[in-house]
C-alpha cells in the first residue's frame, strides 16, 4: 500500500491563514474603538475595513486549506492565530491578559490540540455521490436540525437578553455555524470538480449541489461576520478569539464526526484523550471568564476612585 504524502501545501496555506485570521479581530476591534471615539459608525473606519479584508482573505485561505489537507491537520493550526492575535492585541489595543487570563488562553489552545489529536479521523470522501449520501444520512439531518433550533433560540431569545453580558451567546452562534461552513467548504471542492469538468454534458445535479453549498457557506459567513462584530463591541478581542477558537473547533469536530460516522472507530485511549481535552478546555474557559470578571471589577473600582 502506498503511503499518503504529507499535505505540505495545505499546511502552509493553513499557517498563513491562521496569522491573517489572528489579526482580523484585533483590527476590527481597533476600528470599532476609533469609530466610538470619533462618534461615527465603524463602517466608515479604514482600520475596521482592513480587518474585514483580512477576514475575507483568511476565509479564502481556510477554504483552500480544507480542500488541500485533512480538517484534522488544518484546524489545530488555528491556535497559532490565537497566540498571534494575543500578541497583536497587546500592542495595538493594550489588551494585556493577566496571569489567570494567559493561563486560560494556554489551556484552551493545548486542550484544543489534544482534542483534535484524539478526535476520530475522517475517511476521505472522493466523489459527489458519496458526499450526497453522507449529507442525506438521517443522523446528520437530525444533528443539523438541532443546530438550527439552537441558533434560533440563541439569536431570537438569548441575544437580546444576555448578548452584551455573556460572551458565550455570540461565541455559540458563530461556532455552531461552523457545522455548516466546514462541510460546505469541503463539499464545494468535490461538487466543483464535476460541475465544471468541461465535458460536453455538464452534470446539472453537481451544479445544483455546488450552488446550494455556496449559498449555505455565504449565509453562514455573513451571519458569523455580523455577530463577531457585535461581540467585539462588548468584549475584548483576546477573550473572544480564544473562546471562539475552542468552541468553533469542538463544533467542527462534532459535525465532521456525525457527517462521516466516525464515532464507531474510537478506541479507549482516544475517548480518554477527548475527555481530557474537554476538561482542559473547560478549565481554560473558566479561567478566562474569571480573568474577565476580575478585570471588569478592577476597572469599575478604578472609575469610582477617580
């Protein structure tokens, strides 16, 4: 049996995209703060638009990376973006995490990497027919239905009530949408091969699937984009990026596992590894939350003294 070669191109694209994505939240937050200071909308701020452009380029890079390398290789490299974003935020926004916050951020990244290493490895889907079969699986359809219901509850009820006070509301919305964006990105590459193969009799079914996945991807990204900016208006970019990366990664792994029916292949060691990863992530998120509350309490005390 011939050994599969390491996807160097996909990894390089993923690393570059991670650094670009790491700068997006910082630049957008900087633009929001500049706009708030000048009393105008952030839509008129050039720094915010630089962050938006970086997000678009980063998403294109992610799309290319997911089609050039397995998701289990691409996704953990996003931790580089979290660390780069933290460094950039300390320089551009003076958002310095305290010791508890730094420890929480480190635990989040380490837990995510452990989770990905022990997560079930997806079998390659090499044709549009295979992809359609997986997408129409009843278990996957039930999972997608549950995700849609959760999104309706989050957007319709929890955002107005708790959006500005609880970071997990916005994080939950953006992360759950990962259940659509990553499978759509992977599926677009397969559908495009058959839809635009250049044959005299184009495959209309493949073309319809391509357009459907493209529409889902665009809508998902636009909704994520909207709520990411809402989150940055209320929370620090450091805090949001770390928690968002962790939750997004978990949702992507879960969606991929359901779509490719991978849980049956898990062994005892992998189950324990996943459990340890989730515990580490939970502790990291809790520490970040404690850090945020401590910083907020300190700011309020300082404001009262002044």
